């Protein structure tokens, strides 16, 4: 299992699902610093996110989310923008 990665949203307005991580992990998510505009993170309970219901991250901004990253969706305002992720907390053992 990867402990870090980059999600590229090829087409603005078409959300991309996050990578699978164990639900007990915390994952840092950061808009790539070379992005030119906002990325959106979230889930509308229908497998999507947009600027109407997502949490905004400007270039270089980040947030830590709990749980399986595949429960989150990512969209962008500019095609080809990227989101970096890193597992920051793992269960003991």
C-alpha cells in the first residue's frame, strides 16, 4: 500500500476519487504548490464534489482528514491540477 501519492484531476468539473487507505489512518491532503487555482475536497454522498459543496484548498494549502481517502472526491477549477497526499498517522503495531 502506498503511503503517499499525487492525484491529478485531468478535467476541471469531473471529480476524481481519492486513493484507498485504511480507515484508521489520518491523511494529510495538500493542493500542489504549482497549481494555479483552487482545488475542492469532499463528498456530496453521491460520489462527487464541486465548488458548490466542497472544501476549498488554494495552492500550497492543506488539511488532515481521518479515514479512507477513497471516501473523498477531488475537483479543480483548472484542468490538470494536482493534490498531494501523505499518510501521517498509522495504527500502533
